[in-house]
């Protein structure tokens, strides 16, 4: 009985490995035979770049050309935050006093101010150089994780304020698009003259929302399953 | 003729990563390893997109870059959600196991009692 199940498991493994290698071989053949990418969309992106309010093509794609995608992305973040929120709210946080100077706190004291500065810089240069809301958000989330490891309580997720923080990106996007729609009657199309400042406004709130969501994800795993 | 360009090398590595991830996903029954394998598959797909964007080094396509940028952060959030669910499932399985062992103990106690009663 046991030996037969072992044998069938081994045959299953052989079948799976051979199927996966067949798929890999097929993909390799497809990659070798693919026609050369014509970069047609790149031409379109660069042709209209002066109308988007930013000069970094990636930011232009994210927040102007394909703003709808990013809009739904913020909604996905809110969904994830709502899904993992119960794991954080259930637990009683251990009351630990910062009596002695811990190693992590010493590191956090140096790196947190620097990372916050770096995040602000990344957010600001996102319009002209590589950078933007998502990079700044991951840096800020890193700060929050470092502080959480040093037992410093930064965000209390049971308050209404934190909920507004989590949904900030989506709310900013909705507010901007409603205001723009009421003025110009164009759906998710930013007017050329103020597009740059509107993008910065959305990115500012999105940075905090995404970093809070990422930190909430970390907290739910770290503290939620003690 | 096959030209070994940089993007071709990236695509090749991505296919190998995809194969590793698929094998890891299909051959293990552990939640943690399955999640890690899913992440490896995701990285392979990001690599394919980056390779496609870099096909012509003088004209880098910004569209796949934007997709990868948001994809990485969403993958991290999705992994966190998966880890939470896996932890919940393990806790549930443990509690069920505890109940089962308690019931079995009760049953064995009862049979022992009845058998001792018969011998008397």
C-alpha cells in the first residue's frame, strides 16, 4: 500500500517535470521565433509627452495615459487592506516598554529620518526622472516596518484616521476626477495646463495609502499570528 | 540565426525561472513553499516584460516598465494575503486535529471502561 503510493508519487513527479520542461522548451522556441518588437506604443508615448504635465514617460503612462489602471490598482490595495485588517484588530498588542536601547531602535533612529527624506525626494522627482509614488511608498513602508520591529507603535489601525489614510489614494483619485469631470466633462482626462500638479496631488496621497497598506500587510503577518 | 542579445538572455532566464517556479508549485504540498513558488513565477513574468521593453536598447519602451512597477507592489500585497490565509488554515487544521484526538481519547476510554466492566 505504502510502496505503491510512493511509486505513484514518483511517477507523478516525473510526469510533472517532463510536462514543465516541455512547456519551457515551447516558450524558448516561441521567444527565439518572435518577431522584433516594433515599439509602436513607445512612439505614441513620446509624441504626446508634452501634453501629460510630466516628462518621465513611466509616470506619464502610470498616471495619465493609463490612469484607469492605476486607479483600479489603488482599489486593489484597499481590498487587500480590508482583507488583512481583521488579523491585526484581533490581537492584544504586548505592552512592551522601551526601557533599554535596542539595536533595532538604534538603527531606526539613523535610517528612518534619512528614508523619509529620500521618499520625499523620490516622490518629487517622479515627474522628471525615475521615481514616483510606488518607490516612495515602499521606502516609507520600510521605515514603518523598522519602527515596528523596534516596538514603536506608529499607526493604530483601529482608528478612523488610519482608515482614511488607507483609502487616501483612491479618495484623491476620485475627488480629482469628479472635479475635472464637472469642469471639462472629460472622464479621467486631466486638463493639460494643471495636469502636473494634479498628478503630484494624487501621487502624494497614494504614497501614504500604499505605504500604510504594505505596512498593514507586514503587521498582519508579524503581529497577527503570535 | 539566433542573436544572443541582452533581452534574449533575460527571456531565457525568465523561462528557466518559470520552470523552477512551476515545478516548485506543483511538487510541494507546503503552503509556504507554494507561495514562494508563485512569487518566483511572478518574477519570471516581470523579467519577460522587462526583456520585451529592452528589445531595442536605444528605444526603451516605458509601458512594460509601468506594468512591472505596479505589479511588484501588488505581488507583495497578494503574498501577505496568502500568508495570512495559510496561517489561518493551519490554525483551523490544528484545532480540528485537537478535537479529533480528544474524541478518540474519549472513545478509547469508553471501550476500556466497557471491557473492564465485562471482565467483572
